[in-house]
C-alpha cells in the first residue's frame, strides 16, 4: 500500500543481509524479508527506530539533514531539544551548550524547553477544562501519536490537541528573528536538533497543523561532535542565553511532561512495548481516575532516542543533577496565542488485508484456516514476524506457503518419497519380483 507520509527510517538495501533480526523487533509488524532483503511497509512504520537499534549491519538508517544545510540560510536559529544538554558530562549550566551552539555558527538559539513550558501551561488549562476527555493522552511523541492513529480507534478522542513544543519554538523564534533582523522569512533557517527519527519525520510531515516552521532537522549525534571543541571555551565565558527552567528541561525524560502539569492523576510510561500495553489497557478501560497519560516510545524518554550519543539511563541521572541548579520555570510571559491543533486528526487504520470490509471478513477466515497449516512457532525464518503474518501475506499474494521452511521440508520429503517410489518402480534392480523371481 502506498502512503504519502514522510518516513525518516529507511532501508539501505546494499547493507541488508536478510538476517531477519529486525522483523520481530518492529512493534507494528511493518518489516518483511523477501528474496534476502528487508522491506518496510511504509503505512505501518511509526519511525520508532527499533529496527535501527537492532540491525548490526547498519541497513536501517535514520535520514535527517546534514550539517552542511546550515549554509542554505543567511541567518540560522538553533532549536536544541532538552535531551541535548545531557549528552555532555558534568554540565551544571545550560548556557555552556547554548554558547557553544552560537560559536558553532548559529545566530540565535531558542530552547525547545522554553516552548515546552508554554505547552505545560496550555496542557494544564486544557486538562482542567475538559474532564469529558479524561484521560487526555500526550501527543508529544510522534511515534505514539502515529501508533494510536493506526491502531487505537477508541483513543483518538483522548488525544491532547496541542502542537509539540518544537513547532511552537519554531514559530516564536522565526517571528523574533524577523523582528530583530528585518530579514525576509525565507532567509532565516530554523534548525531543530533532534534526538530521534520520529521527530525528524514529524517536522517534515506534521500532524494537526498544515505546515511546519522548522526548515531543517539535524541529529543530536552530529551536533554533539561539532560542539565538543567549543565546550571548554564556552564553559569559561558562557553567554546569558538560557531561558528554560526545570519544567521545560524535564521534558527530555519520561515523566517530565506529566510533572509539568502539577496534577497527581497521571500515568507515564516509556519503551514502545510498555506503551502498547498501556494503550491496550486504556482501550479496555482498565484505569480509573486518570486525567493525563504521557507515553514515550523510547526507553527513558527522548534521552533514549537513536540519534543521541549518551546511554539513556546515564543521561537521565545527568538530567536530575542539572535540574537541581535551575529555577522551576523560565517562562513568565503571557501565552503566545498559538499552539493548538488547527487540523483535524483522524483514525488512519491500515487495511492490512487490502480488500475492504466484507472481502476482508472472508479473507480473515482464510487467514485463520491457512495459519493452521503452519507450525505456530513464529520462528521468522519465512521473513514474516509470525505464522499468521505469513498467512496474511499469502492471502494478499505477497508470499507462498513454501516460504515456511516446515511446509517446504514436508513438501520436499513428500516429493522425494514419490521420486524414490517412481525410481524404485522403474529400476530393474529395484523390482521386488525382478531378479529374485528370475533366479
Ligand atoms: S536486521 Fe533486518 S535490515 Fe538488518 S541486515 Fe538483518 S534483515 Fe536486513
Ligand atoms: S522504525 Fe519502528 S515501526 Fe518503522 S520499520 Fe523500524 S521498527 Fe518498524
């Protein structure tokens, strides 16, 4: 099935050896290996990066903008994600990283953490004013948002309709730069420094808004390397650039967004499998008295994104230490009057059998029947993540029964039995009543 969505996790066919290690790790069953090469069903991919983590052959690659794209603009604004700060050791002042960003070539820095404090304030009001939507589910993690849209129909009405902090930061920063420089908007480049491929895709193909104010998305791991030489000098003479406080910076780890609501009736979970379990339990109405749910696809939250360099648990500890030295909140202005979703966000299920409602009911019955032909051990040797996924692929005409090595083995055994029977019957030496009878 074709999709118009932009995905930043892609396959490098040359590197893929067809080992099948990635197929079971994908939480949406988007990967198949056929003819010894993986392929990703784009309509199912939520850009979580799990396949990037598992592939030892570097065949799954996150695609983002190169550092050289800074040359595309006359004036450059950096939007550092809160998780950038905790890539560095012994950091006790975010101004050091922000100063290093300026020395690296950015004309302005605007912290995503500052916009996160605005979103916290907006969310606080929204949650209070909309008890009929409880529990509201955070829409800040693009992988979780996409997952809900393709798989959890009943949860769509619980989505918090507020743009992610990076979008608000981008709009505010561009406006500020235009006022300060008098430059035309196209001369100003807004660069998000991202911890994960899901946020790269979300900036290129946003949900809930028609267009994004982010021009380019760089990876934390690329920017980190570039910043390192500027850190010692920046530590000696840090500029006074930091605005975000504890609430905004805290968004980089799981529970940080929920803590910003100052509301005890919340649940926060991380890691894609745990999040799927929470979403299933929400669908089954297993929780009571919940007002807000924060879910982060990566372990530890954004600090666990595949575009970071530091171990997520170490980064989380650094975050706790860094926050000690900060004010609770750096944002004390009025709300900027932007940031709500302007476009409707709908359920966007994947028609995995590809036949429409009535035909799919028939196809599902055939899938069930066909699945019984397979051993049920979900070994993945066929290139599909489970026996039922192989059955679905066969019904769609994308695979054949003999892709299952057990079925193939039975088939080979039967054929070789028939061949030897025929051979035996045809061979004079094999004739039971042949030579012996002749003697
Ligand atoms: S893990 Fe997946 S993408 Fe990587 S080499 Fe194996 S089959 Fe190919
Ligand atoms: S990024 Fe996630 S959803 Fe997409 S193919 Fe990889 S594991 Fe599957």
